């Protein structure tokens, strides 16, 4: 691991010396960054200025004391002085939950404005928000500081850099982060943020502001969902004296599927011979035993809601004739049991849309029924037109909807280049080369084209 050169490290103001701020100040100062901590609470400032931890957190005291011994750590209640002495500020002010459930970002926005007003004329300065903020905060804050910069003649850069720290291991999490994400629309601000992670450059991801804001909330909600799921398993285990700790310990041993990135990519609703059936079975078991499992009880409802969303996305194009390509429950599969693409076909038929269907994997079935008969029986709906090839299905279609395409489907679509291609799962687009993507120009229903990740 390369250590940054102290002579090249920027000076940093850490505004708010609570849990995140005190850890940030201690870690950076111990690494040689010149840190000025800022807080309204005199007792907290005095503690940090002595190198004493204001909160109980393993390793924090050692880092603060090292910063003091290096002469890189100080603290003050004077925000203007701290800004004068530094090149950038990390805003670590709390965002409590309001009565309406929303994050109250009043204090964070106030801190950003106060920092902006303290920057001198002609000075270039970067404000990095480490606090957890709601989507849309960056845009509002950027507008506010742009007005201030125009008035006082300064050059202000803004960045969002969400923290992913756990109480009890926050220092290690900051020193050895798994995930470093930031957003900025200013090159100088981007350079400043990246200089804070000089020894972890390979882990840095720059994204758009809205993604950075949402990511922190999504991560914490994901953790909450895992806890709730495990607790529901515990309640389900009781009626038959099953050990829930043993069940979950065994679940976590499977790092290929259960505790991996598998199934965590947005796409079509889940389907197949197992998932729908087994979720429904566990839900029925809970009802039979009078066990309240709100998470499990709404899994299938969430799946249906996602199908509703995809159907609506197709109907927005007001098609009269739709071709649906790839109807297996997953790409390359001829199995259509509880297949989401088949459900999509049926829903479109219910909306009086003429639907033509093809799937090379189903058409190439090796066991009876074969070919076109296999496709017809897979659909099990005489209202849909089963076609002998993708080319036949696409002919004269207003919109081509791609579900779970196999490789042959992909090659045929690239060759035909239909006018409107809706990729409802994202699988087609991921399989295309850059050149093929430019030729076919599929519209990924689940993406937001207006917001692109920054390379």
C-alpha cells in the first residue's frame, strides 16, 4: 500500500465533530493531512484539540493522539478561521429524521452556506458533503453556493462523498474502505476528494450526484432488509422447533448465490419452477402457523408490482403490434414455468395489443413438444401468435420487447435492427458490443438515460 507524500496532502476542515467527523479528523490527521476540526460544542472542540476522543470508538484515541504528536490536528469553534487555514471542508453534520420520516438536511445546508460565505474573494475552495442527504440535495446546495460565490468573488466546488462507517469499526472502515463513491461536477473538487483517498485510488468510483445521494440510503435499507429477513426466519422456525441460527449460518455458507451479487441486478420479475412456488409455500406456512412476516408476505406482491411497471412502460409507446423475444424464465432457458416474459405477454394481450412471440431456445427444444409446437404450448394462450423465428415475429411490429434473450436472439436482432427495441430486463444491452449497441439502439426500460455515470 502506497503512503501519500505529506508535502502533497491538502489541508482539510472537518465541520461537525460527531461520530463521522471525529473519525474523519483522527484518521486524516494520523496520516499526515493538516486537519482543523470545527464544532459548535466547546467541550468537544477542547477534547479533540487535546487529542482526546469525544466519542467511544476503538482506535480513535490512538489516531487523534498521533495527529497531535505530528502537529497535524487542531480544533476550533471559529468556522471562518478554519476555512481560512484549509483548502477544503468535509461537512459531517447530522441529518435527523423529521416527523414526516424525511431526512432533515437543514443543518447540513446551513453548514454548506456558512462555509461558502467564509471563503475569501478570489479563493478556490472545495466543499465535500459526507453527511447522509436526500436525493436532490446536491442540486439545491449547488444553486445556493453559486449565488454566494458570485457575490463574494470566490471559486467554490461541491462534492458528495457518502460515508459507509459502522459504529465499533469506524476507524478501520475509513482506513480500509470497501466502497468509495463520490460525485462532483467540478474537476478541482474531484481532485480534492480523490486526494483524500490517495492510498485507495483503485477503489474510487465517480458517479452522478443523484446516484451518490441514493446509494447511502439504499445500502442502509439493504442492511435493514437483511436483518428483518433473518428475524422473520427466526419467527417461522419456532412452530417446528427449527434452529434459526443454524439455518441462517448454513444460508451464509453459500457465497456463490446467497451472499453474493447474484440476483442483485435490476431486471425482470423473478420466475421459474422454484422461486415463485417456494416463496408462496413459505408465505402459506406462515399463515397456517399464525406467524406475522410482513417482508415475506409482500415478496410476491412486489414481484407483481414490477411486472405492472414493465407493462406500463411498453404501453407508453401505444403499440398495436408487439413482438416479444425471449420468453424463458431466464436467458437461454426453454423452461417457461412462472416465466415473467410469458406473464408480460398475457398482460399485453389483456390490453388488446396484438402480440407475436419468438424464442430461439424454446424453438430449438430437444424433447417433445418440439419447435413451433413447443412455443405454442409454452405460451398456453391462443390469443398470442407463436412464430417460427425471431425475424417472423419482428416483421411489422411497432415495438420489439426483449425479455430473456439467448445468444441467437441477440444476433438476429442486431442483424434486423428493428425500429423500436425495448430491453425490459437489461440483458440484451449488456450482451451487446459497443458497435452493436450503436446499431440497435435498445431502450433499457429500467435505466434513466438523462443521468449517466461519470467515467
